C-alpha cells in the first residue's frame, strides 16, 4: 500500500494497485523524496529503484550512502 500524502499527491488519484507498476513506483518515489517525505518508504523499494529515480544527484548520493551503511 502506498502513502497517499495529500500535500504531495493532491493532483493525482492514486490507487493501491498502482504500486505493482514499476514505472508508477519510480514516479511515486521520485516525487515523494523530492518533497522530503520519507514516511512509509521501504528500504527494499529504495534499493530497487534508486538508480532510476528522477531526483537530484546530491539526494541520490545521500540515499546511496545511507543504503551502503544500513544495508
């Protein structure tokens, strides 16, 4: 189940089944992380999609370092 934070996803009707779609998860995680919302993000999803996320290089580097230290 995905966290439907209305402050971030106010303009989209997100369904729970969307989380089965990898393209959706890349978009969802990119948007969520860009807004600084870490709530509900699973480490396994972050690992799986991190290299494909549309986030700043510095943010990506932060999460790479986090995963390397907390894998």
